[in-house]
C-alpha cells in the first residue's frame, strides 16, 4: 500500500482520476482545493497488483453494506446515547467506532458526488482512518470502503 498525492489543474482532475483507476487498485480519490484555490489536490491510497496476482474478494458497495442498517436517525441516537453513558472515551469499544464511522460515511454519501469538499466527507474520512488505525488491517482499498466491509460483516453477525 502507498499513498499518492497529486496537484493539478481542475480541468485535469477527471482524466487523472481515471488514469489512477486504470493503473492501480484505489479507493475513493479525495479531491480538495489547493491553498491558492487555483488547483486541486488529489489524494489516494493505492495498491499495485501484478497481472499474475490472485483476485481479491469484492468490496461491498454502500448500498450493499448499508442495505439492512438502521436508519441514520436511529444510529445518530445510538451514538449520542452511547457517548452520554460513557464515563470515559477509552471505555468505548470497537463496535462504537465502527458504527460511528459507518454513520458518518452514510451522511457523507448524501453530499457526494455533488460536494467533494464537504465537512461531512472530511469527517467520514477521519473516522474511517481512526477505525483502520485501531484495527491495523492488512491490504485495503480506501478507509471508507474498509468501514463498509467491516460494517457489513458486523451487521450480518448481529442479525
């Protein structure tokens, strides 16, 4: 796994993202304005898979991962109640951080692809990275895709 950072003209963003997708196994490419707001910054976590590599299991789409999930409002309530009942953040377990990351991902999906620079997207990315750091997983595509995979596994185990 490696990270790619590209600074480019806004007109070049789509062709560059398409080229990254053709060349590497990437997750979502995050796009942010540069500090001068004249160019775009592209960030992607990627894996290079040789042609002779064994295929990996498919990652769930958001629709697949969240098909049987409780409503967003229900999950907001659960997160709030769990936080209110916790005496200390260190007592919150993995399930809390997984459900919180999945909730933030679902909220961010409501903005995407219309607003790639939204606070919701940045917050969802941060929560996903936190969960990945907590789990220390093996190869992956992108933090939010990892959250979807883990949430789908968790949800199927809960039902």
